[in-house]
C-alpha cells in the first residue's frame, strides 16, 4: 500500500482499493480505517454506507468506553518507536497502558480494532463459521498485554516419557501441533485466531508504510 500523501491526508481511493484487495469474503469481508470519533476514512467495497456508518458509530462508542480508566500521562507518539517504553513506564507508575487492540465477539460477527495512531483505527470485521453461536464478549489489550486469543493450545499435551527418555533427562515427546502444517495449526486454533493473525499482518504492513512516508494523522481531520 502507498499512502500517497497529499498534504496531511491519505489518498483515500488507493487505500480503499488496497483494503478491498485484502478482504476474504468468508473470513473477513470488511476492512476499514476510521477515527476514534467514528469518522470513516477508507473502507473495502462494495459497501452499504449507512450500515457501515452505524457500525463505525458502535465501534467508536465501544473504543471510547474501554479507554475510560486507562489514564496515560501521554498518548504514544506515532513518529517514535516508543510503545514498549511507554508500556514499561505505565507499569512502573502503576498506570494501565494505553488501549492498543479491542476484540468484540458479537452474536453474528467478530470485530477487531487496532490503534494505528492516536487519531486512526484499523478495523477488521470477520464472519463466524456456519451455525456457530457465541456470547457477546469484549476483550481489551493495552500496549504490552498478551495477545488475544492466546496462541496456546489447551489440547496440546506432552505424553508420558519412556524409561529411556527419563534416564536421558533431555528428550521430550513432541506436541500434537508439531506435526501439523501452519494452515492446520491456524484452523485448529479457530476463526478468531485466523482473523487476529490477518489483522496483525496488515497492521504491520500499514505501520511500515506510515513510517517510511512519515505520515501522521492530524487531530482535526473529518470526512463528510
């Protein structure tokens, strides 16, 4: 993706085209960039714009609600690689780290929200498997918090060692996942894991592009 800066703004058409190319109809059919206040910047197409604006308003409300109580002395500076330093400073001072990722498990979809910059959110809206039902749940992650969902597999256990292994004290039975391909591992860990993995990969790409271009979303931007 090229941000194609025009003054302080992004080339919305090019970014929307890039988002559209990176959706998956069955797993994550919607990608968008928006402000924490609910202003839409760019989004994958085709789209029902009224429905999308309603979703953006709900996402904004959920994000703001989760930000309450996270009393950071200052927001992370997107022009510096300081997220780790700020997280450590927050821990040392007893403050909670700033919100980085919000996962909303709704009745009919998963919504994953990532803070790219203080004024810019990246959102992935994912589908659920057919006939799957789930209870509403919101999981918030600050900078430095463990990833959600966890990558650990509760079904992975080491088998009982043989006498020879016990005597050697070094050999360990392979886990169930050790013989699986990456695709098989992802499927076993579930659709939310796959959606989160895609969010992480696309976020890394966007952040590299922003760093290379020096782009910072201004605090006063708004779209009609």
